[in-house]
C-alpha cells in the first residue's frame, strides 16, 4: 500500500506541475533515450506485455484516454 500511495502522490505533483502551464507542459517531452537519440512523443512506452504498447503522446495528459481522471483539488 505504501508504494501505491507514494506513486499516487507523484502523479498528483506531476498534474500540479502540468496545470501551471498546460499549453507547454501537457505536450512537453524531450531529452535523450537510453539509446542516446533524441526522445520524441512518437516513441513507444513498453507495457512489458501487459497490454499493447502505447505512444508517449497518448499518456502525457491524465485527463485524456486511456486514463480519463483528474484531481478535485490540485493545491
């Protein structure tokens, strides 16, 4: 239970950060991959066989599918 509580808080903090500048931060993604190339929102996110892989762009905004949730209070 502590693991899930910790990660739920990290998710909440991420949502707070995104909502402070949604135009930039809801689609902002960059840096280098573990292969050394530039990261892209078109990169795949491995789900380790649990489900089909998804694109980074599909999981950046918690308010959109597949997540479809929000926090009642972000502060």
